[in-house]
């Protein structure tokens, strides 16, 4: 399956804008394009889906073993072309090897055979950009390299000078994007705002597509695509933890990895969405309730007032499992303190008290060995996931859910906790660890 990896020397260079415009432009040209995201990101795939109409999936060689990798790459069946968006800089990764690798976008591109399109912000430089691009091309000579797209070009003279540098380095220039202030997507503390919150996302993406058509050689870009064959008999995606799964889905709870939902549905599960922000209770016939991560700290007052949601959750927890991840875990606790210091009552199914006022950055891969049951997994199971939040734990009186370590094997204090049928973790589940 031929594809391309859209990457950059660092974050903030404009690769997401390029990615979304490219997905939409290709789709409008009749190309069935399959999007992917390299690394542990649950916000960008929703933007990809809206841009091209196909669900986007994460590929992550630190967290994922060969079986899950094959199952996810097989989602490209029926597509004409794959386009993947990298995370951070092209070679950025962790220091300790995971299930297959270190988690860099370069590893994803090399494993899939997708040539790299390097998006370079040339603001404040000209010929010097070629030295950066040449360094990225030669850092790993085995990595396929398609060429570069200049971003934030100030003038025709600026373009001419930057092109001279690339000609000297022998690197193809696939596009030149003039500087435009309206091409920046709004962000908040965990990155981009969610796709469902963008005031007019479809029109914005259509604008990106038109912009790319004007300034990128689309034919050369497509001609540069390459790749490895898809697996002929791929394994199945992760199985569902129950038959009927009530899942919170609104602006406060939306962070779930797409391969999990796809696997649950492919495994015959019935997904029953409900909105805590709309004060909806989980479906009374659900076997489990799953509260994904999201932004409960931005909606704490509304969640505290959602009596129907809270009462329905408590009734379910009397006899059946409830699990929360990150923001969902916070919502299951006793209280959440917002950025102004106001204390808001949460569901009270766990003793957890968290504070967004006392902010601390928690970021990184997690390996967790369960100490108790978690929906779909028995004690002793090793899980791989990722943690990304700013909230701090003030109280956690319940028994720990798991022994949790970072990518380098260091213990972390965010162990999760459980009480009765209720459990929660600060890490977002990616997969069960595969046998070596």
C-alpha cells in the first residue's frame, strides 16, 4: 500500500494544516485516502476523519506489538493511498525500546515504506533550511525521503533563496506555502481543540485544500508515494470487554483510540453513546460503562449539576463495571478542583480528588501490570498506554489499580484505583502487551 509520511523537524511547523488540506484535496480528486497518525494522539485522528471521510488510526511501535500493528495497517484495505501524520519531530522518540521500537515517526515511515515529506518552517531563514533538511535526510540513510514543503514563506525573493539551498542539497521542493495567519488551528492545554468544538471545521479544511492546490505540486506528491504490501491475513483488532458498552461521548469525554472502538464493533459489541454534559444516564441495559478521557476540568460545574447522569452511573455501579480513563477517572472521583480553585462534586464512586488549579505536566508512555480486574483484563495482565494531563492528585484513598511505569521502567505515582465495580486509570489504554 503506497503512502506518505507528513513530518517535520519539530512541533508547530504546520504539518497538521498540510495533512488536513492534503487529505481533503485528494478526496475531492476521487482518491480513496487512508489516514494514519504516528504516535499516541487521540485528537488529530478525529480531524483526519472529517477531512477525508475515512477513520484514522494510530500506529505506535513502542506500545504496539506486531499483531496489532498488522491489524491496524490492514485498515487501509480498499484505499488508493495512505497518508500519515507524524508526531513532534521526525526522529523524536523515547530512550528505551518498547514492543517493537522507540515510538518515532521515522520508525513508522520506515516500517511501512512511506517516503517522508518534511514540512519546514522557513521563517527567519532561507538557504539554511536546506542544511536542516539535508541533515534529516542523511540522519538515517535507509529512510525513504520524498522531499520538502516550505511553510510560512514571506516573499518571492524568500522562496527563491530557499529553493537555491535545496537545489544545492539535491532535495526536491514539493510545495511552497506563503505565510498566512488564518491557517492556524485553535489550541488549548492538551493541543488542538477537539474537532467537535471547532466552529466551522469543514469550511476551514476546504480552505486548507484550496491553499494546498495552489501551492503544492500534487502530482509530484502522489508520484513520490511508496510502501510495503498490506498483510494478507491480518490478526483481529482488540476484542470488546463486553457485549453492550455505554460510552460517554461529548466535549468533556472524547479521547478514545480509534482502533479500540473499531475492534469492539468488529467483535460484535453494541456501542451505546451518551452525554454526561447533556445530563444523560448510561443505557440501563449496558454491561459496562466506559468514561474516556477529555476535558472535565473545563466543564466541572456542568458535570457537578448533572444529577441524572450521576444517579444513573451509581445505579449501574451497584452491579456492573464502570471504568474511567484520565478525565473519565477524574469524573468518577469525589471532587475536581478547577483552575480558579473552586471545588466541584463529581460522581463519588471513587475517593479520588484532583486539582487543575495545582497544575503539573504529566506526559509519556505507560506500562501497567494490573493488580485488580479491569473491564476485559484480569489481574497480572500487562497493558501499554499513554498519559497526558495537567491535573494533580490531591487524594487517592482507594487501592491501587496497577503497578505503573514510564517508558524507561521508572515507577510513576499515578497507579489508578478501584472500589467495588468501579475502576480508573490516568493512562489511556492502547493495547494489551503481546507475548515476546
